[in-house]
């Protein structure tokens, strides 16, 4: 043992942590982790419960055996008590069950005799008569009462929309577009997302040339027979219903600024009729009453808003407020609209020059009617924008002068002959002493707008774009008539 002392001492664990000489102090109470969980005793199951008494399982253990026996006796006595129930509401099952195990629900044992169905001769003849009537109707459905083939019959479905469904018994792979074309069946066209929404909306910026090229069978005869059947009656009424507007009490420069703003807000895709209606309402307001200079833009926006509601889709009040750089609010716009309608006493639908311009342009040249109409609208709007005294001239006279100017400036010699032979043009020409003077006023207005010093260029931007580039053509041709316009100015000088 003494020999192994060194080895035993060498096996002792050595630590560098200093050990205290005295015992360690007690741990504080706030650092001790207490077990706050409540001790749960196992519950007895329902089958082991001798009595259903409220309380915990510990309480059941304290019940004496005598009390348990008393409870058991009570339960036995209750089970032996006969039940007195009303048989109207409760079905009492008997203790002895006599069940008929050979009971059959379906009595199929009885074999009936074979029933014979007899068809009389009357029924057979009536069925044959019905078949003969159907065959006779199918054979003679396209003949009239005299036996001749009737001309008024339902046409064969030539349109792809009316074709019968021949793809019913075809394989699924053959229903693809390329397979349908190989079989001679029209391919199914898929509608794009949101196409139904645009179909319901009316298109007011559709050109006349596009209308003539449409596949609609109703529009083609309407355009073809309009001049022959309805034009005389329609435009005779418009000539009798048109009225001249009074001269507005406003500075020409301010009025040009207002009309330029309306054209800019309206945009290139809108109908020119809306601008002409707005201009008519605005001039009528200024001819009756006085509007302060700070509220000019507000009442111009109200007139334009009324014109939009009458002719075509209208914009929201918030958009007009935004286009005016928040010069007014939506509430003020509604109040101004009400004031315009009350002041003008809720006017009827006025006759504007655009109605005559569209018809006269179409009657002169059906193939290029859209170019003539666009040039005539540009000349008329330029004249009304620069010269406010044109309000005293009849709308039909202004339209006839604009169409005549556009044909001369576009150099369409054959169209000018057709225009002079038109009865509506002759009636409009009778309402003025000299239509050439009105044409010269419109040409001078275009020359003023195209000059570099003129600041309102919305009209040139509107009609100077493709595909027709009407503004450039009119401005280039109008310089040749400068000498003629100077001579007309000298002749009609006061």
C-alpha cells in the first residue's frame, strides 16, 4: 500500500477553480424555480363510478361503503318500477318477439297471364296519316297555295354563325382549328378578355369609309338608299328647324382660348359634334347674361359636359377638374351645369353644321367622303374659333361654305359639280347673299391659326395627324387664295 501511494495520489482530479473552505451559502428564494403545477389525481371512469354525485374523485373515496350500498338499492328499486307511458307517443316493445321470418315484401309468387296488346285498325291508320302529313309538309314547304315555288322562304344558313354543328361525332383531336379548316368547317374564334364590354359601347369616332366596308347587311342598304329615300325629308326639316345664335358678349381672344381648351380636352378620338354643341351652349349663355372672367373656364366645362351627355359618352366630373388643373371643384361644376340649363330654359336639341357637313360630303364623293368631311370640319371650326360674328350666319350656310372650301382646296373638280347639283346645297345657298364671302372668312381664319405668332394650336394638332393630314394640305393650298381673299375683303369693306 505504501508503494502505491504515489500512484493513488496521481489519479486524483485536480481543478484550477478555488474551492471555498466553508460551505456554500444558500440560494436566494427569488432564484428558486417553484413547481406551480397542481397535482392531478387520476379520475375514475364512468363505469367504475358507483354513484353519480358531483365532486372530485377524492370525495368519492371518502364515501362509506354503507352509503354505496344504499345507492345501489335505490337504483334497483327504480328499475323494478313498471313504466306507465302513453302509447300514443311511445311504442313499447314486447318482451316476446314473434317475427315472421318468411314474410315477403313483394308478392311475386302469383303468376299472371300473358297480357296481349291489341292495336286497332283506327290507330294504325291515324299513325300512317300523320306520317303522310309530315312527308307532305316537308315536300311542299317551299311552295305557295298554287303549287308554285315560293320566293319568300327561309334562306339556307350560309353564314358561319348559322352552320349546323358538324363537329359532334368528330374525334377530339379533329376539333382543333387547323383540323376544322381541312374539313371545310369555319374555325372557332375566341373572344378576347373584355371584348363584350367594348361591344356594348357605341363607337362615335368611326369613319364613314369604315362604315361602308363593314359586313353588316343592315348598314349597307341604309348608306346606299339614304340619299334616295330619306335625305330630302330629313334635311328639309333641319333647314326649317335651324336657328341662328346671337353674338356672344365676350372678347374674341378670350373666346378663342376657351374653344382651344375644349378641343384639347375633347381629344382627337372624339366626335366634332360634341365640340360644336358645347360652343353653341357657351355662346348662347354669353349672349343672354354676363359671366365673370374667373368663372369662364367653369361655365365652359359645364357646357362641354352637357354636350357630352347629349351626344356620345361623357367623362366624369373628376376628369374635367383634373384637366382644368383644379381651377374648380366637382360641386361647383354641378352648380354651373344647373345654372346653364336654367338660364337657357332647358333648350332643345340644336341643329349644328356637322349634320349638313356629313351629308354634303357623302353626296359629293362616296369613295373619299371622310377626307372631305374632315377638311370641312377643320375649316368651319377655324372660322368659329377666330371670328365670333359667324354666329349670326345660318348653320346650313356655314356647312355649305366649309364643304365648298374643302373641295376647292383639295382640288376635286368632279365633286364640285355634284355639290352644285345637290338640292340641299341650293337651299342653303339661297339663305345668304354671297356664299363666297363666308368661304373667304374661313380661309383667312385658317391662315391666322397657321401663323407662328398665333398661340392656340390645338386645332392644328387635332386635324394635322395621319392618315389624311388634312391641316397640312389645307394650309399649303390656302396660300394660293390669298389674292382672292384680299380682293373679297376690299369689295365687302364698309
